[in-house]
């Protein structure tokens, strides 16, 4: 979890993944503070994220395609708002 309130990028990630993939589990972690001063740090405090998502939409889908599904849902954010995104995507157990 983050030590600050949810920012607009973090909220946009949550909203878009919820709408696109109807997850049964969704954790969006802002890891930007750990990358402060590194390449890709834009100073907003919202540039590096980790997503853990579980969705029935991932059943029977390869790991690579699950990541592509997440990337498609966040495509415009990945262009200029998100520098780094770590993804753990899996179907429900």
C-alpha cells in the first residue's frame, strides 16, 4: 500500500482495470517513492506502479496475453503518465 492518499493516476488505473476486466481481486500499489530521483521519475509521485489483478477474463489465457490485456486497458496512461508498471495477472484460483 502507499503512505499517501490515492492520486489521480492510481485512481485511473483502478477505474480502468475494473471497467475492462471486472477483477475479483485488484491491488494497485504506487511504488514511485522508491524510484524518486531515478530515470522516469517525473516528480508527480505517480510514475511507478505494481498491479496485482485476478479476473475470470484471464481463464485459459497465457501469461503474456494477460499482461497485454492489462496494457490495453491502460494504453493511454502508459504513453505519458506511467513510466513503469509491474503486472501480476492471474485467473481466480
